[in-house]
């Protein structure tokens, strides 16, 4: 969770907001099917809950953010290129919306879907 103080008070951006921005940014990249759901995501779907366990947000003592994102890509794409575009999309979305500092964006391709 990131806190910013100004003359009027404190602005707090929770990790789940960063996770939501990350999820949206990932969906915008061509060649990406979506955030990897895995077994945990399937269980959430069965019970009608939303979970973003495939997105991990960590903030260090210098208020720099480290993201780990698991994705599913389409068959036939250049995986390193798609992963790089995912990193750029996430960076643009978070910096534009929050002014937060990103230290790392780690993209893990966990699944490929034919299509």
C-alpha cells in the first residue's frame, strides 16, 4: 500500500488497485489471452468470487513497487515480445494513473492457448 502526504492530507493507493490496473493493462496487449487463472482462479470462479492471485504486488522500504504477473498467451505469438509489451503496458498504466515508482515488472508465461 502506497501513502502520499500533501497539504490536504494523505492519499493511499491500495495494492488491490495496483493489481486491478495491472490486470487491465495486460488485457490490452495483443497476443495475451489474460491473467493466468490456474487452479486457484478456477476455485474462485466456482464460488463466484474474483481473485487476482496471479498478480503479486510488493512495496519495499523505499516505496518502490515490484510486480509479478502470470499470464496466458495465444499459440503462435512471439512469447518474449508479448511479455515485453505486457511490461510496457503495465508500466504506462501504473505511472499514468498513480505516479508510483516501479522497480520491477516480472512477467511469467504460465500457459498457452491454441486458437
